[in-house]
């Protein structure tokens, strides 16, 4: 079997996140989920979520599904890097993504979500595509949709073809040659503690020389920006007129009129260039002439993160074979 579904930016003006339609239950209930390779819980706004915490999101109602089953005594609680959080109980039900079906997928129903989820009306929940070791369900952790679907897939892979300010695609079980150019460069993945961790072969700022220093980080579709070591980030913003590291805005900002250099990163021998237009993330507040950079320092995070700003510049194969690898191709 295979599956293919659109990854749609939640805001047409800048790519803070992408959502993908899924169906849950019988008859099918359609929700838009944020596919997140940086976590491994599949959780949804639900009939168990207090209405005071719901603002326009679609919800999953297990009682309306003839195939839902309560996973008795199981609970979950998750906190994300940006401090957002949610927790709740667990059902199993039929689940499909782009035509690919899993019969008894663990669906984590939110009984509590933090305010940033309530205010993000376009996200009805998350679908974790990290390694199942990260799943937070107690007393028995649950498998991700990808792990459940693997045995049905021609090839144990999924691919991310995220695009700038337009809909891209997540494919499951096959690699679509029409979505990339040249060859796919595969690199090793360290699945511990559960992220898609790989090592980039280096970077260049604009037309500057390529620095071959290895950068270990995670490929994370659920993170909007790229977070790299401070030395790299300062080298980048040294090339941007008027750039400052703003404590007020929590990162590097610059005049929206500034000329930005592109940013190149290496995977094996292949080089990926993030165009300057992706490197200006968004005005710090609506209508401001100060813009927030798409590249920020990872010093406060503890891990380097290749988020959507970088992933948009490539076609990425998440190969769930043993051992797992990451494939990168230009497009
Ligand atoms: C089992 C936990 C799981 C593995 C968890 N994984 C992650 O945090 C990475 C994961 O990819 C999550 C997935 C996000 C979570 C929020 C909702 C959207 C998806 N990524 C992050 O938290 C990275 C930082 N956040 C982001 O990048 C969010 C994503 C977002 C998008 C749309 C709407 C709201 C938020 N972007 C923003 O807040 N933006 C607004 C501000 C703008 N300047 C940039 C874009 C983890 O590491 N948690 C440990 C953890 C706990 N507590 C903290 C403080 N840090 C932690 N790392």
C-alpha cells in the first residue's frame, strides 16, 4: 500500500507550520494535523477537550465512531520545545492518511491543551513521525502511524516535499522520482533518543567559502525555523545590514528591506541552498518593518534543528528501515 497527502501552510503569508488532512473512525471524521517528525504522539482536539479551550478547531468524537475503543487506564502528557503542552486519554480507531489505512491506531484525545494550541485555529492536533520511543502514553507507549503502517508499505519510507508558501506533499511507502532532481544522498540516522538525528557536512553563507565542519542536528517538520550553533548564526547575520540579536524579540531581527544572503548546507557531497527569501521569516508583528530571521541560534535549545525553512529547500526521504537513514535530494 501507499499514501499521499497534501502539506498545506496554515498561513499563506509565512510558513509557520503545515497541516495535512487525515480521517479517524467510522464514519470517517476529517481533521487537519501537523505532521511532526520531532515528536511521536498522535493527539487530537476531541469531545474530551473543554469547549473553553477550543476555538474553531475540528474535533474527534470517539462516541460517534462505531470502531472506536477506549484504551482503558492509558493517559498521555507532552511538552514541546516552545513550551506548548497537552494531555489526555487514549482510544484506538481506524485511521487513514491519503488513502493509507491503519486499523487500530492509538488516537490520543486531548483533555487539556495549552493556550498556544487553543489560539492556533488551523491545527486540530499533531501526528508524530519521530521514533516511537518518544511516545508519551502511559503505562504502555504506543506506536506512531508510520510504525503501524510500515508492514503494509512497499518500502518502509515516508517523504516530505514541503514548499514555500504553497502546498507540498507527504508520501508514504514510495519515493516519487518526479519530486526531486539528481540523486538522493543518504546519510546515517541516530534514532536515539527518538528524533531523526543526522550530521550535515557543513555550511556556507551567501557566496562565501564552504566550511566543512560537521553539524549534528534533527530533521524536524514540526519546527518552523532553523536553529544552528551561534558561531554559524553570527557569521550569517554579519552579512545583513542592520541585523541585531534582539532580546526583546528573542532572536536575530533586521530591517525587512535588508538584502539577505542565501544559506547553503551540506549533506554528504550534496549542497542545499536555502534562498534568501526563505531566510526572512516574517515581520516581528503584523505590519512591522522589522523582520525575524529564519535562522536562529540553537544555544538555548541543546540540539540543532533543521526545521521547515531548511526542509523546504529539499526533498527528504525518512527511511524507516533498519538501520534508519535520511535521504536528501535537490528539487
Ligand atoms: C516527547 C516530546 C517531544 C519529543 C518534543 N518535541 C519537540 O518539542 C519538537 C517538536 O517538533 C515541536 C512541534 C511543534 C510544537 C508546537 C505546535 C506545533 C508543532 N517543535 C517545537 O516545539 C519547536 C519550537 N516551536 C516552533 O518552531 C513553533 C512551531 C509552531 C508552529 C505553528 C503553531 C505553533 C507552533 N513555531 C513558532 O512558535 N513560531 C512562532 C514564532 C516565530 N518566530 C517562529 C515560528 C520535545 O522535544 N519535548 C521536550 C521539551 C520539553 N520542554 C521544553 C521546554 N523543551 C523541550 N524540547
